[in-house]
C-alpha cells in the first residue's frame, strides 16, 4: 500500500523533458511505510512533504525547487 499522494508532472520552457515527482501530506502515518518514500534518502524526503497551512483546515503548502539546497526529489519514469 502507498500513502496518499499526488503525482506531479513539471513542464516548462527550457526543459527538454518533463519532471516527475510526488506530493505526500504531513502527518500521514502511512508515509513512513510507503515504498517510494523509502527509496528517497531520509535527508531529502522533506522535499516531497506538503506542510499544513496555519489556520487553513485541510490546506497544505508545497513548493517545487528545480535546483539548490532544497531541490525537490524527481523520479525517473
């Protein structure tokens, strides 16, 4: 079983092919046993986790970073 998640495809000018990543949700107990999350090094997993917004019931925030220290994990498909 996989934890609840969204699959995200990133298309933009300058990319020769699309990028694929996933969004998981903070506080979801199933994240720890998800087989795809387990493939990602522990120090990089936070780039896949959407955080709850303050005061927004059911609202999450997630940002994609194409480079740098907080670069989002992308998957080969």
